């Protein structure tokens, strides 16, 4: 039994020893083989690999995928106009020289990010101070990102990495300037609105004046036409009256008397004090146009 136990123990030890000499490299990783604390080999091809058992050789894995570094803090940057801007940026990078990366940063990516962030911020500071606010916000935004990337390319080699891309996520004014800009924009919009209102009011007055003028013209023309028609009607009526009165003068006199009575007694409340024998009541006394004078009741 002791002999079997020894054999089993020996087999287990041999298996563990053999397992310690094998390691698998993922396609997303880079394997760095250490020999007594010194970099012995860098394995970039994926697959099953061999090494000496610890402590003679150890393996450290590094992620070779593209990494993202976001701006850790938003400090104001002055433009060429001495305006303060807050820039949020990001940098895409990946490991290209594992040996150089480990010599400068160790195996922890956070060490690299803490060292790279100030370099990126300094590059942005130098590029922003050369340009105006309008250039940073619109006309030269792409150029700023390309120039920062060019600045970082040479410095990135010292870190053992490659800068894949540089992007500006957000550009904003500091709080005090933002408020003043908003107030100025609000004032400008109010000025434009007042100008539009005044223009609309002037246009409205113009339209109303034109409408009033057209109304006066239409009324004047209507009054002119009405007077013309009325004059023609009066002339026609006068002609008919003259013709009718010429045929029977007594009827004409009687008709005029009736018209005078109608005009005099228009209201029931009217009171007139006259002599019954006056000429005004002559038609009433005679009784009609066909009654001989002095024969009426």
C-alpha cells in the first residue's frame, strides 16, 4: 500500500509539474514569460505554449485589445481669446510593445492611464490655446483632435502603446461664462423678437391704412352712384309730377296740400294753433280736387 501511495503521489507531482509548464494564450492577449524576474519571451500568437515550471519561469498576460482612456477631470482651458472652456475627451490606445510597456508601467493598465492622462491634457491645452472658441466648437474641431493625436504618437512609443484615436466628447463653457452667454443669447433673441414685432405692427398699420383708404373709396363711389341714381329718380319723378300736374292743376294743388298736411302732422304730439279759415285748411274745407270752391263742408 505504501508503494502504491508513493506512486500515486509521484504521479500527481509529475502531473502538477507538467501542468505548470503549460499555458494557453488567448487571441485577445499577449503573454510575457519571465525568467527569474527578467523578460525572457513575448508570445503574441494564440494557442498552447510551453515554459519552465516556477520559480524558473512565470507568465503574465496583457490585454492587446483597444482600450479607452476618458478624461479623469474637467479643468478649464483658455482659448486664444482668453475664454475658459471645459473639454471632455477620450483616447483609444492599445499595447504594441509589451516589453516597453512593462518596463515603464508594470503589468497594471491603471499605471499607464494615470501617466498618460496628464500628457493628453497638456496636448489639449497647447492646441486649444492656439484657437478661438468658434474654431474649437465648429470650424477646427477635427483639426484639434488630429493635432493632439500627432503630439501623442511620439510620446506613446515611450509607453509601449499606440494611439488609435483621439476624440472630443464635449466642449462647454465654465458655469459663470455659460450663464453670461445664455443671458446674451436671450437678450439677442428678445431684440430679434422685438424687431419682428415692430415690423409686424408697421405692416399691420400699413394694411389697416390701405383697407381704410379702400373703404373710403368704395363708400365714396357708392355714395356717388347712389346720388346719381337718386338724382335720376328725382328728375324722373319731377317729370312725372310735372306731366301729371299739367294735366290737372286742381289735383296738383290738392296733392301739395296733402303733402303739407303729412309733413305738418307727422307726430301725434304736435300741436298747432291756426285759424280754421286760413289758407292752410283750404283743401280740407273744399273736400277734394273735384269739388268746386266754396261747396265743401
